[in-house]
C-alpha cells in the first residue's frame, strides 16, 4: 500500500482506538464502582442510553414525554449536533440509538442527538384526516390531528430541544407506517421542519393518496427543494401497500424537483415489523451518502479537503468542519513532503479544535520533533500522555529524548 493509503488506514485505526479507550475507561470505572458495593444478588451498574424528560404542551393540552440520547463525547465537548426525531419513540428508541451511534463510530454519519417521541394518541397525532374509507377495518374516532401535531413540533418540541441541548439546524424524522404517513404529510405541508425523512412502510394510501396530491402542490411551487427522502416497503406488504408505493415512485420520478434526493427500496425478506430496523440504517446512509471524504481528495491537501466540507455545509445548512482524523491525515501528507510548517499549522488547528484528544498532541509533537524543536515536541508528547497514559508511542519517544513520562 502507498504511504498515503497506510496513513489513511492508520488514522481510522487510531480513531477506533480513541473510542475503545474511552469506552474501556468508562467500563473500568463502572466495574470498580460495582465491585466496591455489589449487592448480594450480583446486580451490577446499569448501562444507560438516554433519559426521559417531560413538559406540558399547551397545543396538545397534555403532558408529553421525550426520550433523549446524547452522542458519545457530548459532555466533554462544546460541539453542536444534528437531531434525529423518532416518531413512535417507545418502539424505536433503543434500536435507532444503536444504529446511529454505530454508523457515527465508523465515520459514515455525524454523531447526533436522538429524540424519541412516544405516543399518547397515535391516530390523532399521526393521521392528517379522518379516514373516509374502510372505517370498519380501521376504526379511529380521533384521527385527523396531524396538523396540530406539526404545530406542537414546530412551536414546542423542537424549540425545547434546541434550547436544552447543543443542536445544529439539520433535523431528520423517522416514521413507520402511520407515523410514516405523518412524516410525509409534514414534508408536504411544513417542509421547513425537517431536512431528512426516513419512512418504512408509510401509509401513503391514506385518504385516497392524499399525500401525493399535497406533494404535487408543493413540487409545483418549489422548483428547488433540498431534502433527502428514503422510504421502503416490506416483502409481506401487498395490495394497497404495493400499489401505492409503486405509484409514488412513478410520481417522484416524474415530478420531484431539483435537489430532492429520494430513494425507494423493497425488503423482500422483511415484514412490516422488522423492516424499520434495516430502514433506519439504510436511510441514514442515504441521507449522508456524501459524508465520507475520499482518501484521494484528502491526499491532495487542505484546500480540496476544505472544499469537500464546504459542500457538505451547503447541503446540510450549517458549518461542517473537517473532523479530527481527516485533519490529522492531511497534516501528515505535508509532513511526508517535508512541508513541516504547513503540517504544524494543521496539527495546531486540530489541537485547538480537539483539546481533549491525546492523538492531536501526539501528531503535533511528531511534527515539532521533525523540525528540531525538541522542547515543544516534549511538551506535546507529555500532554498526550496526560490524556491517555496508555499511549505507548508518546512514552517511547519521550524516553528516546531523555525525558520521563
């Protein structure tokens, strides 16, 4: 493998090591705490993925709960994060949090805040109209309050989350079945609420395909609509599910405006209940399909790298800076070419943006050592060891420089 390829792989490995070290540190502390006072029945410390908060909704006239998951590193940083909103939160919070965290740990998507919204009256909040046909097959006396629920999201729920947590303005909504109906209704009637939509098995047949009529009106007025939309159908969904999902794909092929990034997929080996899990993974990958920078681009230097993230910033509507491992890789490209001052400038930027990462100090120390500024190299290697005493590379370099840990 060429040197750039090796560095790229090594930067990804180091990011995994940083994550593993953080997780193991927490696990060690949890084990130590549990061992100090383990109950006789052997119960240990819980692993917590979120918290429940409640507030009074004047719009809905009731108390509403939210399930909140904050991403790894939230407490130690000052970063802001996009938000994934889960309708039917009581059913999808655990598996969606796992998928979002896993994809983010691989660098395929950004780390994000996940907000689950559990139901109180699902039909009332998710359905845009009372269903005029097949009432006996789907009794729903309260159906038809979706517009009011959109008001709740826009005027109460989202402002609460934005005020309580460090959020970016890019929001994604996940809705399954009837909640998928709501998500698409929100798209067609309040397109500013969300930027991304993930909808397994949306009930697009509702009210004689009302959604497609509304979408037609929206698409006529919005000639450029920068949204990401991913919807799916399960293999056991035939009849109206199949007919209307097929009709919807034909409609989108013919009428979707410029900038509207959509995709449809059938999961033949899934059913109505299992399809959501695969859909959340594939939907997030679709929405962030251009997120990962190609190694060849980063190898060209800082400006092409910055251009990649400027394009992402324009797409998602907020400033997106190159992440730690990408900046580190770019810095090493300059170091390999003996452009040491440029490498130092990039590594110093990384230190400023990620002051709690042992890796960035290690890299800056290496650049200063190559320049012959031993005092600055020692200072950075020592700081790296303070943040991560297991960093054997820093310990070995300090020893070679005649310095103690």
